[in-house]
C-alpha cells in the first residue's frame, strides 16, 4: 500500500455531495485505466482490454465523508449547520472545521462550545446537545462580515480539519475520513496488483468510487446500474470495536487483519463467496476476522439488489473512531484487505463464478 497515496485521498475535501476533490485525487493514481465520472461525482476506473465474454466484478468504495453544511447565518456571524452523515453530537464541540465557499476559498471555523465560565450548574451537569443549537464560529462579528468578508453563503459545505500522518515505527495511520478513504485506497492498490495480469483474469475489473454513501448509499445505487456487475467486492473503513468489547467478543480489532462482514442492517452475505474468501485467506496466510454487525450498512445493500441480484463480499479495514474528526488504522490491515481482494479475483474461474452466483444450485 502506498501510504502517501492513502494520505492524500484522506486529506481531500469531500463531504457528501461535494466529492470533486476526492475523485480528482483518486484519478491521479488511476492513469492506466479508462476513467469516467458522472453528474453525481461517481468515478469509474475500467481496466483496459476488457472482453465482452467475461463477467464483471465491481470494486466499490465510497468517496464521501461525514461533514456539515451551512444552514443559516445568524446576526452575530455564527453559522447554523446541518450534518451530512451521522456524527455523534458529543464528539463535535470545540473541534475545528474547514468551510469551502462558493468561490473555492477555505475558511477555518470552530464548532462552538459554551465556555464553562458562562454555564449554570444545570448546563455543566448536562450532556444534552442539539444540532440546531450547535454553531460554527469563523471569527466574524456580524452576518454582513461573514457573507461579505469571509465569503460564506448558505449551503456551503464543511469538513473536519485534520491532516494525515503516518507513524512508520508502529505502522499506524492517523487522519480523517478513513470511512471510507481507506476503501478508496484499497481499490487503487488492488487494481495496481492486478494490472499486469489483467489479460489472464476470468473477469473484467471495474473500480467504482461512489458518492453520497453517508446520506443513504445513493452513489452505489447509480454505479451498480452503470457497471452492471456479476459480482462485487465492497471495501469499507469499518468501525473498530477493540476498545469497547473484550478480546474474545471484538470483531473489528486493529492489527488483526481484514474484516470479512457476514451481515449488517443492509445485507446478508453470500455464503459461497464468504467460504471462497476464507479458503484463500487461510491458504495464503492472510489475517482476517469475521463479523456480524447488529447495526450499520454498506453499499453492498444497494449493489446486491441490482439486476438479478449480485453476490457481494464486504472487506473492512478496522478503523478507530470513524464518524468523528480523528481516526487510526493499521497499514497491515489495509494490506490484508487488498491482498485478499487480489487473490479472490486472481483465482476466479468459470466454475467458481457459477457456484458463487448460485447458477449450479439446481
């Protein structure tokens, strides 16, 4: 895995609906492929030399990150906001954001936190927060200044202000939006592993970088209709649970390998695809962990319902504190995800594809 590539994709500005910088960054690492984008900011990267007689496997990851939008500008210059995606309100106060104005200017703001000096006893004791009373302060003193001097308008998007870094000594990545820039980096890395072997593969490989997952898996609804896959691999920056459950209960431990997801609220896995992936992981010594999620969802929920149904394998990179400003993940887990995906694709043949697609069940 090219960690510098991952870092640049992580740093890119891309709340839901505003993913242009993300897809331009990714496109810079996909110059060997046939590239196309659409009106929703979905990006498609097709391996050259595709043949009409081969099935299609779609590699999916979503490009958008949880962010915010300016909902109103108050008389005192503070900005009322709405969330683009699911933040926990308790994680927001006193952190900084970057607002992108209509002219492309980047403005720093602070998510307001009432100073303790001005709180009464009930406020100090309460943890109740409301997005409608959460504001962003850019340093303006009036609405006029916010609009005319700072250039801020209603509808401007904003993202957490965090810069990527890599701790090589411990193999740890730090940054924002690992859900799901980790998955985007995995598509780039997987396709790179397979590029020289593309003529020998049993499938055509299409990387589909989907927009607007955090607001309802909207991009994947479109990409699946465009790609029309026979099979799919969905990469995710999955929430790491190793700080919340015991070692025996945790199913998303950092530095324990790729997470293979059996079920969440959007999708029940294809057993044959799961068995095949686990067989290859064990054969090639790729560390993995299986998970059954009580909640959550991925683009597999939309892709799997395309056409006559699509078998989907969901591979997660355990990432701490997703849907907050700051994330950790491990380089070795990124590499386990891409190595397993590459092996899955390399080893596909007509018989295995029929079995996974349930064409041999009768």
